[in-house]
C-alpha cells in the first residue's frame, strides 16, 4: 500500500509548459517518468490517500503554480470544467 508523501521541499522541481509545478517523486504510483504534480501531492497529503482517477484539482485563483491548500479544490472533471466556464 502506498503512503502519501508528507514532505517534498528538498526534492527536484520544475514547471512544465502548462505552468504546473512538478516534483521528482519516482516512488509515487502515478508518476510519469518520475515526476508528479505538486498540487496533487498537497491534496493527497491532506486526504492521506492517492487521488482517484475521476478526481481533479482546481486552482481557485487560476494560478497553476500557487499550490497552497487554501487555493486548491478537489472536484470531479465535470465540476472542474464548470468552474472554468464561470
């Protein structure tokens, strides 16, 4: 069973072309080439579980690099699309 990562401040990080912060976490079960989204790590730490495939994270202030918990909202893809239309 996977235990959510609690600290990643000393890990390699980069920003992808879409503006999302990526963290080097090769041990994460959903990593891609060893990288994973920081905003997902923040929510997973809070929930103490891996995010389900149907769940997505919305950045409330639309700043994809602002991964403070207060700026993140877990929702379905349908809710996420609706939030971007408003």
